[in-house]
């Protein structure tokens, strides 16, 4: 998979959602904000939103990889 540039605002949104999820407190608003930002970034970058989402989750959930 090609390297995908993940802007800081996406990392911040996903970090918030991931923290909420780990505490079993994920809100619809947090999840929707991440998905909307992923869709917008994917469209602007001309890549699949699935690739953006996978790269984003990897960056937030497994930063050491």
C-alpha cells in the first residue's frame, strides 16, 4: 500500500475516538467526525477512503509500527 499523508487534524480526531472507544464511551458525534474527515481527505487526495482509514488507524493505534 502506498504511503498516505495523514494530516494532524485527522490524527487528533481518531485519537479522541480511540480513547473514547477504549473507555466504552464512543459517541456518535466523535465517530461521525472521524468518518467525515476521512471521506473529505480521501476525496481531496484522490485515494480510497478505506486506505486513508486503515493508515489513520495504524498511525493512532500502532504508532510503533
